[in-house]
């Protein structure tokens, strides 16, 4: 029999209870994350249609993907272009809207709701609506453009315009980012603006030297979330274009889905998923590293 | 000095006016897709792609909704979606609050490392685990049931756990320490002291969990097969596949699918915004 002091007994009881508290997540971690992650990597080394038993092919899937899969390169290109254009554009629009809303204008709550609502609606229903708006023949966008004497745009039916159409649609959802910026802007202490005014700073220089540095962590957050979000686009391209025309809207996750659940190439799809993970990880680390030169953390001053 | 303040206030009111103009134009752009959806949902199909644009439907066809309801079993799909949404919401609330409590209030070896593990799992794209999960759930005989869409919720979601844990860290420990001294058990502290105080954060979690389940498309698409088990999102997709050209019915259906979220947003706007603030600024 061990001789325990009451304190260590209490500690042990607390530790056991602590593990019990987090056990739902621990079980999930084991069976829904760690297990599947290992399983997924193993599958990626095989050729497997889920019906017959898997065949080991080593790094064959990865080699095929990188060396000669035109559609993989196309899907990566589509997704990267989408991310590179829609994320910065969305960032500028949502920041601009947030700054306008931060001016304490009347009706701020109403405006905020109007801009935010598109970001929370079911993507599938939103896609249906935009499919109709984008109708190339007499969809309302073309009719309205016609009023401005602009020739009709072929939107989703042309390889040139299909991806820009998705970018345009993504701008409709800038309200999500806007809410985050608005919170960031409201946490900037007003004394900073006051002392900048005493130093004779104009609107632009207040924005450049007070607002931007103070909300730079929020910008970084939105930037990373935006890039990750771009790499997850699925429902809209699945419903609106199925990746077409001529693969011009073949988003990465759509291509992954097609491999897994349409062509039943599970090994190949798992390899694609791992490459997706590496790409996202690399981009995130790159942004974090680059952010050291432009993101300002208040706590650094206090050191 | 006074001259300067005068020009300053003048320039301020100019900026305000410009601000209003941009906000109003932006709102109109933001609202056009909704208004057009609503307008088309009451229209005769002949006027959906007409030039000039007919904004106010004429004739006004309520029957579009009746027809859409005939073609798509809305009541059944709504019921299915509610079943999944509510059960996974309950799962998230129980598991995330308990796990967050464990991380915020209990001391056990490896806690901080595990919390970092929790945060880093947020980085893992769902696509990596999607195929093994499919295989596992299929092997359990869960294919074409709601279990794959519900059971994982009972194991918590890292983002919600993080949100609740951050909230718990802001609640002073005096109350639960006092209760401990009075002999309260861990369970009692969680259930009767901290859970009631977590209500605002739980409201935020509820709203996001509701939204996640209600809007989910990929999950039901992968795991469900029989038409009678479809969710609203899946039903809408199938509806489009069958009646792609009937835009008026499709818009009526889309309106109905969006409606519950709009209502929830209007009721819970505060909690929506709170959740975003916590995740964005403190995260």
C-alpha cells in the first residue's frame, strides 16, 4: 500500500477528472483525427476503388499527380488565381466597409446586418440565386449592364469569364470579414487618434500610421482565413459549373471530390488531400513569416 | 483656431455624406440578389429573363410556392435537417462546454500541450480525413444514416472549444473556489456554477453550430443516399437537377431554405457578432 498525502491524492483525483472532462474531444482526436490521418496517408500510397482490396503503389500517386496530371495543375492554378484575386479584393472591400461603419453613422446596425447576411446563408441556395443572376442571355446582371450600355458578359459560359464570375460572387460575402475588421477598429484606443491629431496628422496619415498598424493582426487573421477558405471552395463550383467550361472553374476540392466519389480513385484523392494540406501549410507559414515585417503587436512595445 | 475647427467639421460632414452614399449603394448591391430571388419566386417564368426588367411580379403567383412544395417534400426535408441540426447542436453544447471547462479549470499533466494540439488540428483541412472517415462510418454500417453527421458533434469541435475556453478564462475563479470549499464536486461546479455563466458564449456556439449543420452540403452529399433522407441543401440540389429550367420554383425553394437562417440571424444578431469578435480579435 502506497502512502499518499491528502494533497497528492487530491491532485490525482483532479487529474483524472480533468481527463474525463476532455475525454469527448480526446476520443474524437483519436478516432476522427489521428486515426484517419494515418489511414489517409496509407490509402494515399495505394490504388483503391473501395470495392476491391487496395494495391500498394508507393509514392506512385504523388508522382503521377505532380508529373503528369493536367487537371491537378489546372485545379491548383484555378484555386491559386481565385485566392490571389478574391482574397486581396475582399480584404480591401471589407476593410473599407468596416471603416465606413465605424464612423458612427446612423443606421449602422442595419447596414451591418445587410452586409453580413450574405456571408451566413446556405452556399447551395446562394449558388442557385447567382446561377440565375449570371444567366448569359438575359440574366438580370446583363440586363442591368445593358442599361449602362455595356455589352452582355458571357459569365459562366465562357472560359475567360467563369472564374471572374466566382470572384465577383465571393465579393458578395465580404460581410464576414467586415464584422471582424469592425471589431478590430473598435478596439483601437481613441487616445491614439487624439494624439495623432495634436501632432497634426491628417486623415490619410492617421489611417496609415495609427489604424493600419493597430489592426494589422486582424488583417493577418483575415488573410490566412481567406486563403484557407479559398482552398475549400466546393459547393458553388459543384452546383454552378461542375468545374467547366473546359476546367476553367475546376477548384481543388471539386477535383478531389470527383476523384474520390465519381471516379472512385480513393488513393489518388487521399494523395491530393495531402498535397492540399501541404500547400495550405506552406502558404500559412509563408504569410506568418512575411507578417513579421508588417504586423504590429502591442505587447512587443511593453517588452 | 475656430476657423480650423470650422473647416474640420465641414470636412467631417462631407466625409459623412460620402460615407452614407457608399453604404447605401453597397447595401443596394448587397440586396439585389435577395430581392431578385424573392421577386422571381413569385413570378410567371416568362418574366424571369425579360428585358426590360420586371421587379414587381405581375401576376403575383403565390402558387409558385405551392408548386415547389408539391415537387419537393419540404416538410420532410425540413424535418430531416432539423433532426440533424438539433441533435448535433446538443452534442456540441454538451461536449464543447465540458471540454472547455476541463481545459480552463482543471489541472492535469499534459494539459497545455493537448491544448496546443487542439489548436493545431484546426489547421488540418477536412478533406484529409474525409475519405478514411467515410470508410470507417461505412464499415460501422452508418452509410445512409444520420449518424456520421451527428455523432462527431458529440466529440466537440476545436473552434467551439477554443471559443468557450477563452470565455471561461475571463470568468473569475472566486465562485467556483468557494463552492469547492463548501464541498461541491467537479461535476457540480461545472453544472451549477460555470455552465449558467457560460450562457452568452453558448449562445454564440449554438448559432454557429446551427449554421454549420443547416448549411452543410458536402457531408449529406457523401453520407446520404435515399431520397427520403435528404436534407434541405441536398434536396435543393436534387431539385435543381430535375427542374433546372423552372427558375420560379427553384427561387421559391431557395427562399424557403434561406428563411430559417434569416430568422435566426435577426433574433440572434448579437451572438453572431460576439462570436466573430472573439474569434477574430483575440484569436
